[in-house]
C-alpha cells in the first residue's frame, strides 16, 4: 500500500471546510446529495449543543388488531437515511400473523429482526445476519419487496427518539481536501459503527488512497468503542469499484436486500452492508 504518495489525514468537518466537502458530495452522490447535506446540517446542529430531536432515527410502538379482533402491539424503527416507506420491526406479540402481514404490507420494505435464523412468518425470506451487541447475530427477514398496498397504518401509540452520534470529516492530503468520510452510531445497532458518505476526488481515487480512507474510518470506529465497522451501500453501478475495494480491503458482505432503493425505471437497487470485526 506504500506508493510513495503522502497519506491522508482526517480533518473534522467545520464551517471552514464544509464547502469543498459539499461540492465533492454533490459530484459523487448525485440524487443523494440532499440527504448528505441534511446529515451535515444535523452534525452542525448537534455540535452547537442543541438536543437531539430524534430526526435521524426513532422507535414507535403501534397497536394491531387481527381479523378476529385480538389486539397486539408492535415496535418498529424508521430512519431518515432509509426513508419513510421502510421500517425495521424490532419486536411484536406472538400469535397474530394476519395482523403482522397487514402491517408489513403497508410499507414498501418491512424488515423483521430476529435472534434465530427462523422466519417469524411463512413466506418471509432471510436477507442476512448482522452482528449483535451480545456477540451473537441478528437475523433480518422480509417478504419479497413490492409496492406497498397503502393500507392505513395502525395508530401509533408512542414515539421515542433513538440516540444517534455522528462525526464527519474532510480527508486531507498536503493541506488540500481530497475526500470526505464520516462515522455514525445508532442505538438501534449497538456496538456497530457505520462509515458514512465516504468518497475521494477522481485524481486521488486509487487503491492506496481508498484503502487509506477506509483504514482511517475503521480506526475511528475502533476508537469509539465499536465491535464492528460496517458500510452501507447499494448495487448501483456507480458504486461497483467501491464495492470491489471493500472486498479487497477485507470487508465481508453481511446483508443483501433486493430492490431496497426505489428507482424511476421500477427496478430498484439492492441494499448491501459490508462489515469487519474491529473489537478486541
């Protein structure tokens, strides 16, 4: 990895370097740029000392009623990163499959977290396993992805914000911003630190620099006490070289959810998670 070029360094994102960071994000992420800008705004909001309003992720509890009138409850999480038509079910009462199916059909993608590799409902597909805070795995299931039926969703009885921390950085070489990266941790995924919005300018985006950027972000995850370092991405052709670099670096594919991201042509891109154990 030693090419003779100066190595990259992390420089915390401030008002002094946010403009080149935003310009690079606009060129690299295209339609996702508003989301990048929104997370940066949230970053500065938190740095100013304001309380976390729960904009990044929130947990909700809703009441379900089955066809025979039996009531149950369900706990689910939504995030600004993944969109309002996707939910992650974290817990539910047993024995009400029809109510759960009805709930799942009101979302474009509805994922169920389980501690066992057995689907909670018939017809669900195992999408992958994420490392859990107790050293085990959290298995994720969903029905085949399809447009939501837009049924009325059950009344939500309680919201609770999920604590989210995030740090964003410029990647500097010889005093010049040549890339961006970030790291965030969400209460929903304990002991996992997620790389966020990582990219490099074209003139430096070679193997040594990409590995350097990933290494710096991974070391940041380790310093934050994470057991796992993960990166979310998609099957979009724009990210093919990045995915290849993740694998060459040593990150393993942990999760693959087909058609997770919407697309104008109707064939959405897959949601992919690559990860590596970084804990002691």
